[in-house]
C-alpha cells in the first residue's frame, strides 16, 4: 500500500517539475494556486495611441477666433434667456436655497 502512495507522490513531483520547466522554457507565468492574476491583461499590447490617431486633430481648440466666437454665441444666448426670465438664478437664490429658507 505504501508503494502506491510513493508512486503518486513521485508522479505529482514529476508533473510539478515538468510544468515548472515548461513555464521557464516558454516564458509562461506559473500559477500553481490558481488565483486571479493581472498578467493576462498586462501582457496585451496597448492600443490607446491607435485610438487617438483614429480621430482627426481638432483645430477649434487652438484657434482663438473660433473659441472667441463660440464664447460670444454662448454669452448672447445666455443674455437672451435672461431677458425672457429663463437664465440661471443668482448665487444663493436657487431652488435648494429657497427650500432651506422655508
């Protein structure tokens, strides 16, 4: 009976040695405990630069004239809304402040 136990011990040791050697030869990560590891994610090639290259360069961010025109449009729209009474409330006079004062 003890020879069967010895054989199984020897077989498990040989299997462990073979897996270690295989991991060393083929540059695999050995994970005998089976715990989750970030290695699978970390070995992937990064693709952020490819995504960034896909979208064209936005010239509006650098052009002062375009930015000034957009700001002017925003301010004129805000002024129009204020004239109709639909603009944003002054600081400290919003809905939450009115609820708190009641």
